[in-house]
């Protein structure tokens, strides 16, 4: 079931969409999915964000996608220096209220994944993370080393912003602590293989819940 919702963020209202499990089934967990960089066209409508959310939903999770401050119908202005992490925290608070009593997960694509690794070390509500196309070439993503929660990382094989090989070279410890997969022969936006990504996320989420 899809529902347009409003999240009360730290600097104003955040536009969001909530997916609950089909047929009134109880949610097995609840996840927030964060979008890519707002200054480069990133919104909650992004295809990778949508397919990631769909994969989590297909595994039995309640899922909320939202626009960061200053994007779409969300109030405020882009910060880019960590304040978007507080938008994610507000979305987690919303999910805890709407879907109480289940584990909370945080997922993100590109800039969204950096936002997740920025918040996760200091927000114990997050029990699991999913990082899509962590941009280890374009940005310093060493904060991922501070994430203690279990999780999955899904990289694109021909991504100019970050590949599994570069991640292995720069952040090798992540491979000991996370489930890591690479979708081969695809760009940063998983063009032509979005359903492959969805299935990988769904299977990982389902196995994490079993």
C-alpha cells in the first residue's frame, strides 16, 4: 500500500512516500531509503532509489522514501555538510511511530549512502544498513569504517564514482563486516540492470530476516 506522507524534519516538513506490506501483512522490519545528491538532480523518485525500496518491500519491509531538505516539496535548503543526516533521523522517528515494534534499517544510494554511514555510528536505532553505490572514488567514505551495524553493500561494476575494487583498496575492512556484491558491467545508475539490483537487494534482505 502506497501513501504520500509528511515527515516533520529539523528545518521543516519533508515530502515522503510510505509503502506498507501488501494485504495488511505485518512488516518484518522498516527501512528508510535516502536519495542521491540534491544538487545533481537527486530525489526520492530516482530509479535506483525506487528499485532499492522495491527490493526491500518485496522482502516484507515497510519502506519510506523521502526528499531531503530543499528537494521537491521538502522545506529548507540543501546543506551538504552533514545536516541531511538529521533529515534521515527524522524519517527514522516517523517510521518508528508508524510501524512500531520492528527493526529499523537505513538504506541509501550514492550521496544517500554517505548520509547513512554518517548517521549510523551515532544512532543506535538503526539495526541494519544497505549501501548502494557507495561513492568511494568521488568522496571520502571512510566513515563507513565506523558503522558497527551489519549490512549489505551493492556496487556498480563500471561506476566512475566508486567500484568494488577501489573500495577493497581503500576500505578493505568493509569486506570482513558487510555482505558485498557487485553488479557487473553497469554504470553508477545501474542502467539496464535495475531489476538485477532489485533482486539482489530483495534476496539479501530476505536472508537477513530469516
